[in-house]
């Protein structure tokens, strides 16, 4: 499916973008009953759970607007499951959103929202 591939390509681009900013990759597409987390990375000592939203236009609003309170709650539950599965305790955590915009000329623009929720 083209949309799925576009989303996965956006996740790959976001991962490389964040690695370029010094983040360390831990996991991608971590799934549990409550949901899925696109990227899990470390920013120094902080564990960061990242939702990636890829778009080619803003016809349906800003990409970050798709991360609704309902979606945020599912990400929180899934983040807790990740921490339990890895026996992670006492670490600072953060929830970020990375917007990946594919421009008409083929270039890609990123908007990284730290502490998005």
C-alpha cells in the first residue's frame, strides 16, 4: 500500500534526522495491544517516544493535529509497556512529534516538536 510505504519512508527520514541531532536509536514500530510507537530513541539520558507524521500537503490540517488526545493516551500505555519489557526504571521520558513534509519539489522538511504532550 502506497500510504504505508510513505509513512515508513517518513519514519526512516525522521530517524536519520534525529540521529544527525545526536539521538541514539533504540527501536522502531514497537507494538502492543494498546498501540504502536513509531520511534524510540535516547536524547542523552532521556528516553524519547516519537510519533512521526508524514504529509505531502496540509489539506487535512497540520500533521501534529493527527496526534489526538486519544492517540496520545495509547502512546503513553505503549511507552509503559516498552519500559516494563526492557526493565527501565527511573529514567526521564519525553514524548515528541516529528512532522515530515514532502515538498512538491521532492525536498523534505522536518518540524521536531519536543515535549509535544
